[in-house]
């Protein structure tokens, strides 16, 4: 008894049909493409003017927004530049004040990160020359001692390695704290420096005046 040949599976025509549909789609798209090209050729001066006008509007809006932000920041800094106002601040408000001073001086990507488990740093920022900065803020009445300096130096050596550290306080530093910081070339901003900074002296100029590299 002769064996039956297995029935051939269908589907060979599906590939041909797909190609036919693709060709039909391309043929149908040709008039649309031609019409679009003709429209662009005939209307390109108007399209160019419209594009330039839209770009100018966007630039204007961005400029006005940036100017408003600067004006708001300047008013904020003027209202909080006095040490008497700083002494009434909470620690969190003090951190935001320092962040605004950094922005005023051209620092970018300024972020207030101070909270529980912050690793010993309150603000992260990028200097105008691209170097990363890590700032710790202490809105205190008493002077900061050597343990505070060592704690911050530890954070810079581990969690924030490669960052330039700045320790800012609304009070002062004890002699041992100053010795520890100076031995490690740590940028330290005390109450007098803070007053100058808040009144307009840029941070790099302030630290250079104290022979600290920034």
C-alpha cells in the first residue's frame, strides 16, 4: 500500500502578500511625499520665519524666567544677608541660604541633601570650573570643635571622595579645629567670612583671601 505524502503546509503565499502590501504602501506614499516636498519648497520662507519666531519666543520666555529667578534670589539674599537674621534661622533654612549663595556665585547643580543619614554633607554643587563641591553647614551659637572637623574630613575621604569640602558655620572654630582643618587644607568659613559672603564677596575670592585653594 502506497504511503500518503504529508500535506504541505500553507503559508507560502503570506510572504508574497506581505511584499505586495509593502509595495502598494510605498506607491501610495509617493504622492504624499511629493506633495509635502512641493509644499515645503513653496512655503519655506514662511516656515523659516515661523520657526525663527517660535525660537525667539522660547528664548524670551527662558530669559524672563531666569531674570525673575535671579530677582527673587537677590531679594531673598538681601533680606537674609545680616547675621542677625541668620542667627534666627533653623538649620534647614541656613542650608538653603548657603545654597542660594552658591548659586549666586555661579555654582551649578546645587542640591540641598542635608537630612538624617546624609553622610555628613548638607549641600552638593558643581563649581564654575566643573569641580564637585561638598558643603557642610552648622548654624550654631558655640564654636565648632576638632571632632566636627574630623567628622567632615572623614566624609570627604570616603563617601564624598574627590569633592572639595567647605565647612560653613554661623559661629566660629576652636583653635584645635582650625589646626585640624588647616592641616588638611579644608576650606572653613566662620562667622566673619559668612558676613562677607552674604554681603556679596564671591566664595572663591573669599577663600583665596584666606589662602585656601578652590
